[in-house]
């Protein structure tokens, strides 16, 4: 399911493309907090999808094949 991770990265990049010019225009503290949390959420999305692409974490159980589940859970 690597293509889903790539699509999520492309979607996040698309949103960043439109948001980036508006970030320096934040004039109030509330706007700065909003953009700060938005950037943190963006970094979490990018990090999670890069970890998925680089296979740093195991895929969900429903996406694992039977032999891989049997090998990891067989004692």
C-alpha cells in the first residue's frame, strides 16, 4: 500500500503549496498559533508517511500476508 502513502504526501504538499504564502501574513497571536499547529500537523503527516515508505514500522495486521503474521506470532 505504498501508493497510498505517496498520495497522502502529495496531498499534504498540495495543501502546503497554497498555505505557504499566507503564513507570513499572520498578524494576530491566534493566527500564529493556528499556523504553528498546522505546520506541526503537516510535519506529523509527512513523517508518518515517510516512515511508511521507508518501511520503518510494520504494516497493519490486515495488510500483512499470512506467512509474515505466522512467523512473527509463532513461538
